[in-house]
C-alpha cells in the first residue's frame, strides 16, 4: 500500500474516533416551522413524520386539539401547534406535516407548517430558556444558536402534557 493511501486511511480513522469521543457534546434535533419561528425537538422523541391524513373532531376539547387520527390501528390525539402557540390558523399546504412525538407512554401528533431539517448542534451552542417565561410552565428547553439563526428547542414532556 502506498504511503499516500495509508495517510488517508489513518486520517479517516483519526477523524472517526474523534467524532465518537465527542458524540456526547452534540444534540441531534429535528427542526420545523410554526408561523414565522423555527422550533425543534430531539430526534429520538419523534416516532414519525407524515403528510396530513383525515382526523375526527372530539367534542369538549380545547380549540388547539383538532381531534384524533388513526395511525396503523393506534388512535392518536392531534394538536395544532399554531393554535397552541396563539397564532392564527391557516389552511394546510403541501408543506404541512403531522409530526408524531413519543415520550415513554405518551404519544401525540402535532400539526406543523413545514419541516426544515435534521440538526446537529453542539451543547455549548444551546442557551437556557429566556427569563421571560415561567420556568415550570415553559415549553422551552433552550435556545440554540446556529450561524445566522435561532432555534427554539421545545420540551417534549411539556408538549405531550395533557391539560384536556
């Protein structure tokens, strides 16, 4: 094997081992847009992301609970994040998605305006939730800074908390 090829192999092995030792310093998120803001949740909390399907309205629930939908035999509540965040409703577009989130035994679907991307962010780039929110009540886990954008990281357990 030539020296040049051996150097390339050694370099790749060094880079690979460096990534593994620093994996605990990185948070993996999925970004999405609701209104004009970009939000994210940890990638491991997502069960799946689907195009909108038919749902059934459930009476006597808050306005942000659209109803329930059937996902391969499981009946899942559907929550409109625009309504939950106090934004005006809009008609679904080609970019609208249902993001199904799970935390332990809790599961719910959330209507989002559009998906952005999978995000890898260093933990050092994530700041605390703004002090303008009540700490126990806030749905905000933290605020991530990446190049020219701010991404609000949501608390999965607060999103799934049932108050209806």
